[in-house]
C-alpha cells in the first residue's frame, strides 16, 4: 500500500469525523443545550431536526422534557425511578411509608433552560439535586399537617390534593399549634340510649403543623424552587401507604373495638327487638279480642237493624202494591173515559162529514140537473141540427168498425123435422156425416177440374 493511499484514507476519515461533529441531530421529547466552547454561547433546541455545531469545540447536553420520579416503584424505566417509599412522620409522632410518583414537565423557554443548565449541568444532577429532593421534602412537610389516624382513616385524598398544591405553587408557611381534631366514632353502648348504633362526633386535642393564613384566609407560601426554571408538576399519584407497627396495631384495635361495639349493639338491639316483639304480640292478641267482641256486638246490632229494615221494606212494599192497584184502576177508568170521548168525537165528526157530504151531493145533483136542463133546452130548440150531428157520429162509428168486415153465406143447410131444428143427437150426427160427404165430394170435383 502506497503512502498516498494511506494519506488519502486518513484525510477521508478525518473529513468524515469533522462532518459528523459538525451536525447535531435532535429527537422529539428531549431538550438539547449546545455550548460553544470558543465563544461560550449556549443554544437550546427543543424540536427534532438537524443543527450546525462547531466540531470538537462544542458540547451537547440532553435533558428529558418529561421526567417521572417514583418512590416505592421497582418497575421504573430509569434508575431515578427505583427509589424506596418516602418515610414520613405525622403530627402525632406516628411513622408511615408512602409510595408516591411525581411527573414533571421541563420548560421550553430557552432562557429558563439555560439557567437550569448553568446550575445543574446535566439531566442526572437536575433529577437528584432538585426534583427528587424537592418532592421528598414537600411530601414530608405535608405529612406533618395530619395525624396518623387522620391520614389512614380517610385523609389520603385530601393529603394528595395538598401535596400537589404545594409542589405547584410553593410550600405553606406553617407553625406548630395545638388544635382539636374531630373524630367520628360509635356512641358508647347504653341500655336507654336511642342512638347507640349511630356515629357521633368527638374531638381530640393534638399538636399539628398548620398553615399560616394571610388577611384573606389564604395560606402564606414559601418560594417554589421549581418555578424559577419553569418546571411544572403535571401529575401526583399515591400508592398504598403503610403505617408503622404500633400505629397499625392501634388501627386494628380500633377496628376490633368498633366491631365489638357493633356486635354489642346488635345483641342489645336484638334483645330489645325480641322484647318489643313479645309486647307487640300481646298487644295484637288483646286488640284482636277487643276487635272480635266489638265485631260480635256490631253483628248483633246489624242483624236487628236488618230485621227492622226488612219489616219496614215489606210494609212499604204492601203500601206500594195498594197504591199501584189503585193507580191502575184510575188509569183504566181514565183510559175508558178517553176512549168514550174519542168515539164521541169520531161519531160527531162522521155525522158532520155525512151532513156536509149530503149537502155536497145535493148541490152537485142540482148543478147537473140545471146543466142537463139547459142542454135539453138547447137540443129542443135546435132538434134538426142535433139529429143530423147524431146521425153523422153514428155513421162514422159504423164505418170505422165495419170497413173490413165480410159476410159469407153458408153453402149447405141442414134442418130437422121440427121447424128445421136438430132436436136429437141422431140428427146432429147425421148432419155432420152428410157435411163430411159433401166436403169430400167437393174435393174430388175440384181435383178433376184441375
């Protein structure tokens, strides 16, 4: 291999190395800080792309834009997520372990990123020196605002809300003060106590760390160390907290005490219910006997009232029947009277009609007689003209009825011995026989003539 080839290969490798060091490729989800060692200038890249850099004389620092810090989670993605649960001490000196996870979001403002980079220099220092310690500190301080019993008996959700609020806006300014804590417990068991199975409020004086409020009753806060870098807390998640053994026994004893109280209350209530049931059974029996006696009395009264009512109804029915018969008789008489009056009116109307009919017939006869008399008087004065018209009408009628009438004279005549009459059956038979012979002879004559 020649010297030129070796030199050329070396130059090529050097050129490739210089080229790779001259270009910065950025990925999504990361913030890159480019430091020019010649000028000391810092450049921030928050979006994916290609960027120019000074080769061999610049430094690139990469930060996660979203960082998760988990306490008590052994399945984290990075080393800083495999932290033990946070051990806290409550206001009543009890100790507990709280598994909690925080999610932080870095600012995209170049000035805030540069300030953060100058103070922490890399991603690991930022997490260990700022995020992990601040999250633990706020959790411990927030726990001092609760008693152990208060926390493990329903205060977890309120604790989570206060923890997130102080991480985002700053820790409360606090002071240690003796305060009364309300507790909900079952009332003591008593024989004559009506509300023994209900919860009652009780108060207990304890020393707690409470926020200091301003004139507007808002908590006074310390400066938030995350706000100067623009870091936001986007999520706080709490797992299953565990109390120390002594607190755990106390909670178990309270739970057992509550169960014993409930059992005693149930037994007391059962005995009381049994006594009340027996008393109620006796009351029911006595009430039933009273009701049966009252019912028998009412039935007797009802039976007597029923007999009286039946007799009364029978009497009223007889009166009604008598009234009905009387009314029927009156109706029949009224009906006969109405029929008689109607017949009288009909007869009077018929008589009046007959009278008027007779008058009409008489008037009609008189009128016809006068007309006939006038007609005959006219005919008598003009008899010749009347007879001529009468003969004319007769001739016209005969002509119209006899114009197609034909009269055929008989060819043969048969007469009997008594004035030409056929007096016996023999005469009739003899005549018909002769008539047949004549007809046959006439046919023969006609045949020969043809």
